[in-house]
C-alpha cells in the first residue's frame, strides 16, 4: 500500500484512523493550504462524514454532482446538496454554500479594487462576467468607457426570465451622455449555459450599434456569458466573431 495516497490506502477507514499526515486538517497545518485537493478542503468544511461515508468521500460525491466544478457547485441551492446524500444535513449544506459564496465575493472584490480598463473582450469578460455568469435569470448590462477605455459607469439595463430580458436603448444612451462616455460595451448572461446568440440578440446588437453611430458613441463589443455543460465560465464575443 502507498501511505501517501489516502484515496487508495484509507478508503474504508474513518479519517481519525488515517495516517496523521493524510488527514485534511493536519495536512493543511503541516504542508499549507495549497497542498489540499478540492475534496479535502470541502471535507474540512463538513468536519465529519455521515453514516457509512467519510467526510472526504462525501466531499467527492458533492463534487461529482457538479461535474467536479467548484463554479457549478456554487450555483446549487441548499436542498440540491442535501439531496446528494441522505445523511447530509442542513448545517453541512449551509456551511459549504456559505464558503463558496465567500469565494465568489472575494473574486468580485479583487476585480473592484483595481482600475478597470476594458481594452478587449477578455477584459470585458473579466470585468462583468463574475457578476452575471451564474445568475438564474437573464440580465443585460451596459459598461461605459472614456477615451482611455477606463470604465466610468456600469448599469443594469434590464432583467428578465430564463431566456430573455427587455432592453431600452433610451436608458443605455441617456447614461452614456450623462457620463460623457465615448464608447460602450454591453453584456448579458444565458442561464442555460448556451453561448450561441439568438436572432433577437443579433438584432438588438445592430440597433445599439446604429444608435451609437448617430451619437458618435462606439459600441466596442457585446458579450454573452454563461457556464456551459463542462462547468467553466465562458463567453461569446460579437466583435471576435465579426458581428461588430
């Protein structure tokens, strides 16, 4: 047996009977937090397992439920986690969800601390994506830029159901004029995870672009963000696909 691998060596043993260096808490103390796997970190949150299942195995089951994606796991509700295993109680489910939400907020906070410059589609995705990619309903946002491509304002223009939202062009350009923006970028999410633009998405993009030309305000990009089946947030750029 290989004592360095708790997955194979201790599969049938409770964690308190594992070698000390293999227990998640002890491993973090002796080797640092970076040494732990996702399942080991979640096991620390769970604290204990349930009847017939160790905390590590329970953590692995939760990850498997979300295709081994922490992003996908963070989108689940408390009842979804409780259904993953009959013995998983409310307290454990709440603890996991709370920890993942803190991670999500930390990511948004890190983005807000630095000066926000939108030079290309990747910048736009990093700027607005974390705020909308995991929402259960569709939202449409406008991002206003000055001559240095610095964000001077962002505004939620509309929110709707699972497949569409209402967008008022008058609101988009009223804000642009108020904040002396020379360019705008727009973004919306697809809760389904599909990043393919609909005909309505294409038509709206054309109308925004045309209205901007009248006011000498350039539409630099329109991105659709979401979490495809593979579980990693991604985006579709109208500019990159030659639609702007």
